[in-house]
């Protein structure tokens, strides 16, 4: 299963075998059956969600070939890889940032020649000022889309890792529009508003 947020609406790409566990019966949860002959439906789904439709709570796209479905969906976008971290201090508090009006976790775009783990560590260092980090386990991948000012479709694929540090001093990266970097409990961060749904998905995996 792949969950991709287009705006605030999750699009779930699933195989036929696993589809039933994601079907809710809610009339606002749309189900689309994908085949090679029906690729245009993916474009229609993306177009409607990008226009801000409020007719659906989620879109479930079902295919007998999940790998092909993923490829068909991803080829509609330019994919940007990013790495990020859920950083814990010695009090088991998590490092949260506030960026452009939203509560978030530190992450950023992969640079040429980096592994995604290296990206995740570097971005945490740059965005929060914490330099001594111990890289822990992989948490999950998240996906969300957006459009550039020129109208180009971007799919950001972010890979998340647990990290720990003994440092406490935080320095938010102002040039990346981060106005706060703070320590808080996981449950407190979950309760903050506004916060991106994919960030809540990451926190739910802890």
C-alpha cells in the first residue's frame, strides 16, 4: 500500500488482495479500479483533488498489479526524494519545528551523491542546529504532492528515521522559514494545530 496526500486528501494505492482491509463503506471514500486501459482515471483523480474538491474523504485505487499502479501514478509527477528525522532527547521528548504556519518535523531534499540516511541527518542538523545525532531505525516513507509556481507537478517522497541526541540547544533555520524549533512530548505534538496529516502518520508509527 502507498498513501499519497494530494492536498489534505489521502490517495491509497493498493493491490486487489489487500483492498478489503482499506474499504470503509463510507460513501465519501471513493473506490477506483485501475487497469492499463484506464490510466486516464489517475489523471482525473489527481486533477479533481488538485482543484480542491471536497466531495471525498479519501480515494482508494485498486489494481491487480500494484507495482504497475505505482509506476503509472508516479510518472504523473517529478519525484523529489527527501530525508527526515524524529529526534528524541534524553527526556524522550521529540524535536518539532514550526514552518510557514504549520507544525512539522525536520526534513529536506536529497543532494547529489548522498544516501537518504545522510540526507536525513544533514537536514536535521541544518534546520534545528543539533549537530551530534545518533541515527536509529527506519520509521516509514511518506508521500505528498504539490505544484510549483510554474504549474509543474511534484511528488515528494520522504524517508523518516529515528534519531537521538544529548544536545538541548536548538537554532531554527530562519532562511528555510522555520521560526521555532522546540522539544515536546509526542502526544503534545500530535495535538498541535495545524499539522500535516503525513506528519501524524509518522508519529503514529513510533
